[in-house]
C-alpha cells in the first residue's frame, strides 16, 4: 500500500498539504542597467528569486591567481547585479587587448553573466557562461546572452551557456573549445568565494578548466559583505596556493555607496 493510500485509509487525506497561498508566489524577474566604458548600456535580466541563495550578501579586493593553472546563501543571488561583476567587467573592458581579445574565457558562478557578455563584446574568441544547473538560472543567462547579442560584432556569437556544478566533470564546458583538453585562457570568479564550504570543489573546477600555461589566469573578485566570515572566505587564497596556484593582488576598490542599506561590509 503506497503512502497516499495509507493516508486515505487512515483518514488523513490532505491534512498535511499546505493550504493554497501558503507559499509566497515567485518573484518576477527584474532588470538592471550596466553602462560600459564605451558608452553602450546593457539591460541585464535578473532572476526574481531562487532557493539556491538565501541571503543577500562592495568591491574591495580584486585578485588574480596565475601559474600553470593560476587561478549564488541561499534565495539566489542572481536577483542582484553584484558590485564584483560590474568591477571585473570594467576591468576587462579597459584591459581587453591583454585579457580578452582572441581569448577563450570561462565564467564560474556567473549569475546574470555580465562579465562574460562584456568579454564577448570586446572580442573574445570563446566565452562560456556557467552557473548552478537550475532551469531558471540557466534560462536567464541564455536570455541575457541573446538580448545582448546585438552588441557583439563577432558572428556567430562566441557566447555559450551551460549549467555546471562546481567539482563536476567539465566535458559540457570544454566542448566549446577548439581543443577541449587544452583549457581556457581566462577564468572569471566574481563574488563566488563567499560560498566557503565549496572552496575545494571550486578550486578543482579551476584546475580542470584553466589552461596549463604561465599566461593563463583566473580573476577572483570578491566583496566582504559578511565581515564575520571574512577569515573563512579569504581562506580560498591559501587553499589555491596549496593547490599549486600563485596568488597576486591586483587592486582594491572602495565603492561610492553600499549595495544594501544595512550592508555590514567593511
């Protein structure tokens, strides 16, 4: 006798079923504008809400890890356009000749995918946007890639979107490369290391996808929205060094205003 039949036989019926309207309706998507240094303005679609992220978590530190590999809590942070994404987007646009043009680029934990879109606009050879393999997240990245395609001169568009869980096999990502076993020239990790329990899986993904070349680099950008967890968050960098990466601090940027009214960031 199945569970439902047991309930019926015992007379429970729908007693344990949540009443209509018990759960709040899903939030609709929102939009945020990003003005490029070139003057073009991109409209970026953001998911309304998601069970993966639950707390809304400035940009203070931008670091670069380099070497043979170098280098959203839970309603999804995809519903905001984070300062780290804007900051690394500006950095890559300004330094496109060195870090973007003709490069194979991968973004992990991309959210709305702004930095990846900027890279495609600025002449990257291949750009793969990834985030947790949830339908709403992946679909939102695809919508943004399609909407911003009009700004991309290279056709067909070099943008590709995939759902990817850190630490998993990387075949679905690397298949877009001319040489799938070769790896990517540049990785983008914007406001993802706050997820400190997943540092090991994230570093493994970087190892598996970054080209083994001294010229390859992973940009790791983060903001200390949770100063009480700063020690655990920044532990990512010594862990990366223990895994064979060289970590180099590039710059620190203090934002003009807080992303959240009650932002406790330092």
